[in-house]
């Protein structure tokens, strides 16, 4: 069924989502913008976006329009888009070629273009054919990669948004194309960062993958020679940010960033900087001053409110958790519940919240402490079950949105933790907890901003130093240290008090605590949309 894009007098905001984590943050801004009268549109860029059904349901529930590659745009809009050009063609008597001032390419140019196309296309077409034979068509399909770009450009032309809001920028993304189109048409663009991103994160994710090594093949070496800004050095290797063929394609299309190894390096109008800590980082990375605006993040205001009334919020949280566990009817089957369920949650006891780690074994090709994700999960469950049995801490487990609930249940059941899982937003859990546990997650910055001690178990050995300046975060790389630091912070009152003191000292650098961050973001959006009309 075709989607109808209405052209109203309301200013249109287009939010672009590449991955699930972005939507969580951008939806907060979208809800606030709706309350100010903006018309909200969401574009889910990636084919096979993992939370498409759920996030589209959220959009419909809140009156947002949503789009994704494969969803048809209303044909009447095509008519409307072409009508402006048709008006200049004397009711069909005048051919458009007489109005088009672009010069027809000379024969030499056409032949050269054909030769280059054949030279570049056919080797990869043949390679793609072989990949299809080996059953890897989806992963390598060129059509699958091009489709989001075509769709996004078409949507931009049809929708004509007043501003485009991204959660991030990275080389080869549709965001770059949309930013280029927006700059051409005088439309403002804004990045509202959803995560902490650094160059370290990039080199760690690519150093063990041969396709990104410069010396791997001729195309990579050629790309490195022609475009040296795509090259970086790490762990004794010379790396490209993207494979050589992609680098050359992006450069040829004018979609290449100036600094490919810098997160959020882009020609967007503004970046809504989420904290003073990140402002220092952007300045260190030499981002243009005029591109940066310290606003705070929408989650700041939630943290401030929840933290100010943490006891009341904690009691409300436990009532909600108890209600979840007393839902007994599902498909005509009755679940058996422990009579002591209500005793799981005691609001007078301290609370440990664990952001359950995602499966990253498919993207890490270095030796791990645990041989599989299943073994890793069992280790986490064992550590948390010890906290439940040996300390006074309540324990709540919040799985990542991409975690398979059935798999997690099989892991937690033997450890007696299956009834401690919730899908309540992590942002609601962090401000009311006393100890936060995660694996190199951006959610750690929420605990820091709230002055709450945290444990960062780097179980995938990324070696990030993002949170080193926050002395209330205990970062460990080995499981034995993970167990020890959990034991120390839950049993030793002095050690916990010191960690809390350290965290509170730097909390103001990791968030803005005046409760006006969302307002600042909306004011920035208003400022940018007003600039469009000048």
C-alpha cells in the first residue's frame, strides 16, 4: 500500500535511523518536537532493520509517519514533483531537452565513461555472481546496498523536510547523501548523538579484518595511494576505514568525509553536543566551532527528574516489576509463580542494574576469554547469582533490544535469575539504581552523570578508554576481576562510598543537570528551521 506524504503548513522534521540504538534517543526528541507542533517523519534506512515492526508501531501510536526501503511512496507525489517541470513545457508541446541547460556529453566522454563503467563493474559483477553461488547474495548484493540511497533521495525530494535529524554520521552512510542534498537545497541538518563514538572504537572493530588492510589487495593499495586520508595505523597494521572499492566509489560520487576515521565528521549544520566531556573531545578532534552547540541530551532531563525523586521512583519501579511477574494468563496456559515473588523486590535494599551484553562474537576475530557467547552469558549469570545469594542487593537484568528472550531465559533459569529480567527502558532504571553494570556501553555515561558507581566489564577486549576520566567506573577485562569488583562494591561499604564520591565529583562533566536539555535541542531545531527561510 502506498504511503501518503501530506503537505501541510506544519514544519516537517525527518529523523533518520540507521540502527536500533539511534531510535531510542531520537524518539525522545521527536516526542518533544511533536508537542511543539512539528510534523514528525522517521526513515528507517537499513534493509532488514532489526526492530522495524516494533519501532514502526511506536511511530503509529504517536502519530509519526514512517518510511523504509521497500515501502512505496504515494504515486500522486510523483505527479506533484514532476508537475513543476511540466508547467514550463507548454502543455506538452515543448520537449524538456530544450529547457535543460546541461550540455550533452561529447563522444569521447561517453566512450570513456562506458569504458570506466565496464572496467569497474564487470569484475565485481562476476565476483558477486560467485558469491551468489556460495549462498552469500544478501550480504554482498550491490542492489541491496544501493536501494537505501535511491529510496532516501526519493523521499527527500517528495517530502521536502524543513530539517533532517541524524543520530550519527559514518562513512558510506545514507546520511552523507541526505546531508549533501540538504546543503544543496538550503535545508538544515542536525546530529543528535546517540552514543559515545571515538576513533579507538573504529580501529578496534576493524584491526582483525583482512578486507580493511591496505596491503590486502591492489584496490586497497590504490585507494590508500590516491586518498591517504582514508588510511590509519593501529596495532602494527595499515588500515582503510572502508574497503578500497568502496572508498573509490564514495570519492567519485562526492560522498566521502574529510576525516573518515572521525565519528560524526560531516557537513551537517550543527551537532547537538551532549556534555562538556564530549565538547572537549570534539574540540580536540578539531571540529569547527560553529558546528558545535552544547545542548545536553534528552535523556538528561529524565535522569534529573528520576534522580531527584529516586526513592519514590524506585518504589514505583518495584510495583511495576511485581505487576509484570503477576501476569498469569498467556494463550490459555497458566504460569507457575513462586509464592515469594513479591519478596524479590525490596525498595529498602540497594539495587544493581545490569545491561546485559550483546553477542559480538560475529564481529570479533581475536581470541576471547570465553569460547562462545553462550559461555560468556553463563559467566555473567554466575556472577550476578552470587550477588543475589550473598548480598543485600536487588538485581535487575535489562537485555539489549536485539537479545533473543528465549535464549536468555535458558541461560538465566539454572541460575535462578529468569524472573529478574525486564524490558523497562534502561534510562528509567539507571537513575534509581545504586550500582550499574555493563559492557563498554554508552549507557555507562548515564550512571556517571547521575553519580552512580559502575562496573565496565570489557569482556570483548576492546580496550576503550572512553570512561577512564570517570573514577567511579571500575573497568575490568578478566572475569576473575569482574567477580572481585562486584564483590567489593556490594560487600565493602567503604569501597562503595569511595566509588560514589569519585563518580559524583565528575558527574557535571558528563551531563547537564538543569532539566532544560530537551528545551535547548528544540530551540536549536527552531533556530535552524528559521534559518532555512531566511
